[in-house]
């Protein structure tokens, strides 16, 4: 029977990571397994920054955004010698297995560690919803609600000033945050990496909304890393009677207290990860598929195609 596990958060932080840490700690202790928090992701693992956690150490964190154990990026973790150092640190601290919370980069690290004899289980902690082995990632729902609140406010001022608001949201090459936010806010246009971007077509659609549909305002939600939102807003001002204004939401999307959905998701997933490790499973990642908490090998998860969102985009088109 496994005696001691570790838990870490890695890559970009997301609301609900703390709820997952709490679940891992308390679920392990309830099963008679000790838990060490590893600070600052794989960086802290290599440096041996880890401490034993008691039940009380995770009191009052379920409602807090961010991660109380810190997160970091360590590109050198791809190097075998660096991972060997990490394995030595884990062994000297008696840590036999680890729950890692992060995105697909974090999953790759977990797979590499498992191949070196340290069983790892990955939990999807990212606001981007870009991990196809789970219908939803921990933090997506909270970020989505943050985005919606901001867009609803922009709508008020847009309609008062015959404005076209271009709102850039995060997503890291995944359009889910833009798509779900656009659907939730009744945006006129949703631009995502999956649907592609042709500037002339976007400007033509805006002109149509302005001249033919006589819209008082228009909201364009666009995923980050597609085009410069400010430049797009300027062009909209040039080709239509709208005054184009860009808002780049940035890191406010990452913060805040997790929603009930994210807290429950993180809690269920954290508990499941401990159960897997207690059963000797490693190299898997946990996901929620059709409301069931499940797991699959990380290499299968990383090979999954992106989700097809064509039907949701078509639904949006019908409602504009
Ligand atoms: P995310 O987990 O959110 O995708 P990153 O891509 O930054 O974030 O990955 C987080 C960390 O995971 C990296 O800083 C690195 O330490 C580790 N990592 C990423 N890719 C690999 C890999 N191929 N092998 C080993 N470790 C990796």
C-alpha cells in the first residue's frame, strides 16, 4: 500500500486548483496516505521544495482562486538529467506518487515521470478548456463567468454609443472560452481558431449588421492569438458607422473565487486521482465525460483530436 503522495500545480493557474488540492489532501488522509505539497510545480520538485500537509493546512481554501502551493514553468523538465534530480528529491522525501494539476504540458511531464517509476495522475487545471480528455477543465466555468460579466457591462455602453466592441478573451489556441462567452452574451460575431479568420469576411459581416440590419451596437468576441484586436477595431470604424473599440480582458480571466461548478468538479477529480494512485495506477489523467469522472492513459489523451464545435457555431449563426 502506498504511504505518501505529492501534489503540485503547474503551468498557468486556474480557479479551482485550490479546491482540487484540498480534495487530494483530505481524500488521501482519509485513506491513511500522507501528502506532501510540492511548491511551484516541477521547479519545486527538482529543488526539493515540499512539505507535509495536514487537514487544517487546506482549511478555507476551497473558495480561493489561484493556487496556494504556487505554480511555475520549468522548460528544462524535458531534460532527462533534470527529471532524474526530481526523482531523487521525491525519493529522499519518501514521495512515491504524485497528482499533477495543469494543462497538456504538465501532462507530458507526468508521463515522463511515470516512465521513470513515479506514478503520476494528471488533473486538467486550466481556464482554456483545451484538454479534450475532459468535457470541462477546472477553472473554465469560472473564467467564462468572469468574461460574461465583463461583456454584459460592455454591452450597456456599446448600445448607448453605436459602438462595436471587440472583446479579446483567452483560450491558448482553443476557442471554447470565446464560443461559450459569445453564446452566453448574444454576441454578433464569434471568432475562434477552429473557425478560422478571414479579415475581409469579418468586416463584411460588420457592414451588413450596420447597414442592412441597422444594429445599434455589435459585440465581437475573439480568441487571443488570432489578430490584433485594436487594429481590427480601427478597421471596423473605417468600414462602418460603428465606432470600433477593443477590450483585451487579459489576466482578470484567470482570477477570482471558483464557481460552484468548478469547486465540485475539482473536488470529484481530486478524490478520483487519489483513488487511482491508491490502486497503483499511474500515467493516467482524470476527466469528466458525460458527467462521469473517468480516466484514460495520458498518451491517449494527448492524441485526442480537438472537439468539433461546428454545431455550436451554426447554432450561434441561427440566432444572430
Ligand atoms: P500547461 O501545463 O498549462 O500546458 P506548460 O506547457 O507551460 O503549461 O507546461 C507546464 C510545465 O510542464 C513546463 O514548464 C514543464 O516543466 C513541463 N513540461 C511541459 N512539456 C513537457 C515535456 N514534453 N516533458 C516534460 N515536462 C514537460
